[in-house]
């Protein structure tokens, strides 16, 4: 099994779990869009899961001397900050709706996977 395959199997499990949380958040937004405490709680769970996932991914990048590690980590930091800001905005009943916050976050996560995770897999596939 290559490093990329080992990484992908763990990453796939994490992404499936993260997707499930995203699905739950989407369901909450559809069923009860004004239940801000429940939406905030889902975002806190997502932030915790992602922080753990990112820590693991960053340790792999350091171990494999991934040249774009700092850029990739900056993207992780941005995502965690975005989630924290979203939680804070919900508690302050900001102008942006919970659905808009979630759509922004979802798009950011999808972009991260395409822009950063896919490059990491390519690197892991070719490194010794």
C-alpha cells in the first residue's frame, strides 16, 4: 500500500464523517432554520472534528516533508477561523443567515479538498 493509499483510506473515513455532519447541519437548516443553538452546536462539532483531521493531515505532511505544507496549513487555519466566526455570528444574530454561513463554509471546504488535498495525494503518490 502506497503512502497515498494509506492517507486516502484514513482521509476517506474522515471525509465521510465530516459529510455526515454537513448533512445533519443542512437538515437542521431546512427543518428549523431559526434554531440557532442547534446549528451552533453542529458547527462546534464540525470544528472539533476538522481540527483533529487537520492535525493528523499536518503531521503526515511534516513527516513526508511536503513542500506546500505551510500553504495547506494556512487553508486549515482559515477554515477553523471561518467556522469560529460563523459560530460567533450566530450567537450575535448577525445579518447573514445560517444558511448563507453554511453555504460559504461548504464551498470553502470543497475548494480546500480540490485545491490542497488533491495535490497532497499526488505528492504522496510520488514521494519515496
